[in-house]
C-alpha cells in the first residue's frame, strides 16, 4: 500500500509554534557562521579591487607584495581555469577580472598571509597599471547610441536587431490587442517610473575557509544559500572534479538571494592550493556593497486603461533593468510578474536586460517583482483615484483566480488572491480613520515560487528518534518546519527529531535555498522520506506478525494491523520496532530524491499608512498590515516573520536605500552609515494575516512565503505617500529631498 | 610590528593576550580568545553586531582597540547565561522567534541586557531607540521588540 500523508486539516504538529531547534546556539553565541571557522595553520586572505568603473588591466606587479614577511601566496586570473563560457565563465570573470575591470570594486588580485593585517597591507603593495575606459552606470544611458560597450558580443539571440550591444536579453509576452483594449477604456493612465539599485543588506559579510591540495581534493566551509552550487562553480573555476570538493554550509547570517552565487570561495581555494595551507577569506562591509549583490535598478513605462466601473480593459508595460557588467538582470520575471494579479483580456509586456559598469546584480527576494508592482500598482492607484473607485473593490473586480489565463501565458490553478483581498477588506486597518498629513496605500504582489532538485534522508535511531538530513541551508527557521512535517508523518514528538543541514558529500544535489522553495520542496521531500521510513516500519511489523505488509497501517507513531487482522495484534510503537531493527533487517531509513514541480504561487496585499512631515519631507510609516496566502503555515510564527521581514526590507527600498554613483563611476555610499537600512526606531509593529488556500502540489498545502512579502511594499508605500502629499511619486527611494520637491511642485501647481 | 601584552577580564575570567596595536577588541575577542559570539557586520560601528560591554558600558567592539581592554571588564554574549540557565532575554528571544538568521542576535542581546539593567521599565519607543544601533535585516524588529518588552515585564514581576 502506497502511504500518502496528504491532508490540509486535522494536523497534530503542523501549525503549532514550538521553539526552533537552533535557538539555544543562536542566543548563546555558539552558532557557527561563515567567519567563525578556524583551522590549524590557517592563513588570512584579502582581495585587491579596482578603483575604476571601467579599465583595461595593462599589468599587475605582485613582486613587492610577495616579498613581504608573512605573505604566502598571491593569485591573479592566471591562477584559475581557462576556457569557461556562459554562466560559469561570467562568474569567474566576476570573481577575478581578466582583461578588464568592469566596475568599481572588481577583484583583480588576492593575497594570503599569516595575519589579516599583513594581508591587508600586502594588497596595497600590489601595483596595477590601468588604461581607464569610458563608463556608464545608468540604465537608460547604457541603452543610448554611443554609450560605452561593456562587453561586445554578450547579447543573446533574444535581442532584436538595432539595439545597443549593452542590451543583452529581451523578453516579450502577452495576449489580445492592447490598442483595441485602450480604445474601450474610459480613462487611460500612462506613466514612467524609476527605481534605484538596492542591496540585500544581510548583516553577515561573505566568508569562507577553504583548503585545497595539489591532489585536487578540497574542503570548503562557507556561508551560502546553496553549497552544491558553490561546489559546482568552484570546481569549474579551479579545474577540479566536482566530487573531490566537499562543501559544508555554515549557519548563514542572512542572504535574501545575495548568497545564491559565488564571489570569494574560488579565491580562497586558489590561494590555498598555492600556499598549501587553509585560507580564510572574509569580505569587509565596503566590499559587500561594492562587489556583491545588489539588485537591478529600473526604468519602466506602464500604461493601463480602465472603465468607469473599474474594469481594466488593457495593460502594457516596458521594463528596463540594469544588471551590472554581466547578463542576468531578471527582466523576464519583472515583465511576467507585472500584471500577474489581474485577469486581462489585452496585455503586453516587454523586458530589457541591460549591462552597465556596476557590480553583477544578484537575486534579491522575488527578483524583479517589487519594481514591476511599484509601477503597475501606482498606475492602478492613480486610476482608482481619478475614477473615484475603491482600491480593493477594483482589484477584486479584476483579480486573477482559478482558470484565469495569466498575463504571461499559463492558466492559473487554485490560487488565493481573492481570499487575500477579501481579508484586506475585512481588516480593521482598511477602514481605520487617517490623521491629517497621512495617506493610505494598497498594493498587490505576486511571486511564482519554485521547486527544484531536492534530496532528503531520514534515519531512525534505536530509541525511535529520527535524524533528518536536508540540503537547503536554513535561512530563517526551516529546520523547525522540517521537524514539524517529519513529526506529523512519523507520529513522534517534534523534539524527537533532529534536522541537520548536510554537506555535499552526504546527499544528492540540492538546489539553492531560493525561490521560496525550502518549506515547499525540502518539506515535501522530508514528508516523502518519512513516509518511506514508515513504509519500512510497517514492513517490519508485518513480518513480526506474519501478515501481509499492506495489512498494516501507521497511526500516531504505532504500526497497527488493519482489515481482517484488525485487533489481532497489539500495536507496535516506533521505538519497539527500531530497538530490534538490527536483527530484523538492518537500519531503517527513508529518503527522497526528485525535482518537485508543484510549487504554488503566492499573492499578497499590503495596507500602509504613511505620514509625511511637510517641513522636512521625511516619511514615517505609522501602520502596516501584511496579508498573504501561505497555502499552509507549517510554523506560523516563522511565516509571520517572513511577512514582517519582507515588509521591512520593502520599507527601506521605498524610503531610503539606494546605490549612489558619482560621475567617476564609483559607489559613493559603500557602508551602513550612508546606505541606511531601516533601524528599530524607523518602524512600527507590522501586523500580519496568514491566508491559507492550500497548494495542491504539496502534501500539506504549502506555498512558499519568503519572497512575495517584498513585492507589494514599494507600491503600497508610494501610494500612501502619494495620497498623503497629493502628488504621484514615480521615483524611488522617496527620500526627504525627493518628497520636498514633490510638495513644492504641488504648491506651484 | 611588536605586540603589546594585555591583561583583562572577559565574562569574569582573567585573560592575557598579545596583540598588534592595530587590532580591534573584536579582532582580539574572536581571533585570539576564540569568543566568536560577537560578529563583525560592518567594522565601522554602524550595525551593532559586535556589541559588548566594557566596565558595564555598551560599546561596539569593532571601534575599540584590543590594547584598550587593559584592566577592563569585558562582557560578551557568551557570558549572559548562568551555567545551564538562560537569561530571561535569551529564553524570550527563542520563544518569540525574535531571530531568523541569528547573526544580529548576540549584539542585540548584549544591548538589551544593558538597557534593562539601566531601565527595567522601558516604553516601546525607548526600546526602539536604544536598539537603533543594532541592525537586523530579517525580522523587521517586531518580534524583537515584543520579546524585550515581555522580558522586562517578567523581570519586573520577578524582582
């Protein structure tokens, strides 16, 4: 009998809020993060970086550095693999510059020395001759005729002829006839929107400790969202066999997408190979800003037509994403997410991936979606305002639901947008009175969520407790969720399960912790691995009782005889079976390896009240409510945490955070003092409502929740500020100077 | 470069070390004393992940030199629990899920413990402004503030 634990109600453990298993380690300081590892004989490394936005590297002279007391190795691009192309070629080029430095902060050489102080002194002694080239950092400027070409020949086949070589990918989709749709509208609003690049802003800088021998075998410890990916990339960059490099993921001090790629690990390994000693490499905060992350900046045009009753007749969007000096800006996802919440007869969206002399963009929580929502939901707010329509009723009227043809093609399965919007409408926040100087903003948000390659292994111990090995780094409490799901299937207490993030030598390939996939995919794999173990437990009971395996079922931690044998035998508890497993067939383990493809999309809607100080232009968020469909909240407290964290990051993006480049192409604010993320005194409490419309693609109904929460805030806050000041805010961040300008333009108008 | 001999107390234990005059107190705690609870998030005093107390005063250990620890009493996150008994703040942070990744947690615990010793009955605003020097990127601070307020209330009742 195939065991199937699928259910969406009647849970014993799922949906409860136990303490996280790594809590004690994290409050006592003993949890080991990336920079907390040390090895005997370890060297410290530092990286030499380009001060120029765009420059040809004429010569690198390392002789003075190598002559310094305590310096053990220096590497440049010559110490890495050659002939890499595509994704790995781009990553290596970003990890260590080849012929050209492509942005301010691009690595050009690295040193390993007996102390961090010596390593830092030694990189100053490396002399690099540059031929400075013209640069461009703005997305619109980079597309103009005459703009400096970052890398010729980088464009792929998707790009139409006649565009600047910096446009490296192009995306287009839609259906219907938008011109006909606009002709049916009573009001058409078209506007231009701009967002700046922001950084993921994890508090833990990238850090690793690598050992690599001349035999091609290596060990790597690093903070990453995906250590199998690190293994694969490092092996390619260093010319190793993948399996010969074992990678262990440390506790991770935040990632938000920014630790889904590789920046420093191949450098530490190359230095280690040369020095024949372990090498530790930790980025400084300034290096984190200059050379890791950030997200794309955007330039966007959105046009929407609406009838007087609120029906959207057509929607069109053009989204230009600046992705730094490499292809990869998420222009497809921006375009696909833009109108996803709405049931549209006529829709058309276009995305451009544009290179510039900035660091290679990295994923940041629902990459590309928050910017699209900012533009689209601002236009919808403007339409509702001008037509005197309720913003929630209007969104409900046009909402995507099961069976709707999505704006980018597929037909929606069961989704929870309508339930989410109805929960917003029912929330007391939605009708609470506003004070003078305050405005309210609403926005929807959408993210796909993801499945991906996943392997989980579960081993039972003789005492009936269980060890679960998963391969997705725990970035926000996922070990607790895995233990809850395993407990539900095994019928043993949450506390009897220990979940470990396994290293690359222990499990099959696990895709990165990204795409809000962990609770969905590793959760599904944990459930299936537990079912596999239960099947074997039932088999041992059946053998003991001398009845067929399919005449045994599992309930609350017991094997029980069923059907004609019901009541013939005393139920066997898990620990009675495991106590003798060595003599009844050997260890009992469950495992699961697959690529689950039933990830359920998630929609959210946020309500924001903002208050604007008319004298300073400073905006304060005074009340914030997040409503989002989680499918099924396995550990509701951590789901709330994801909702709140996404909202807070969105508040920073909307109001303060931006990469500021000087005319020299250098980043002007590479530190937390000048790149200001929200602090405790900036924020109110963030209210949350968990909507649960089960995902049919997960045994317990889980949808991912981590990313969707950052999709609505930019627009919701911009709508709140626009409604407070009476001027449409079209550019982020809405820093005080920009709001003051808007207030002045309103006064002049 | 010659090193300086320093004698200090960390979490009540006398320790000695040699350090380069350029090393920060954070470098010394982590690399020489192997107390890695304090984290370097920025190295410029902006994030608070390296918060420790020096003679009872809250400081960013990345902004102080190791040699300045001579004769002082340093308190780090490793010294907050008493034996196997967690400090009420540590217990509440776990219960409230006041951490996601946990990298800022040591600094926030050191900072809030210092706050409650100074002001056992803080308002929400006072907690928020006291913690304005401790960046957390995961939580939006909501659950942290609630954990601190509840700890303060419980400690007041117990005293």
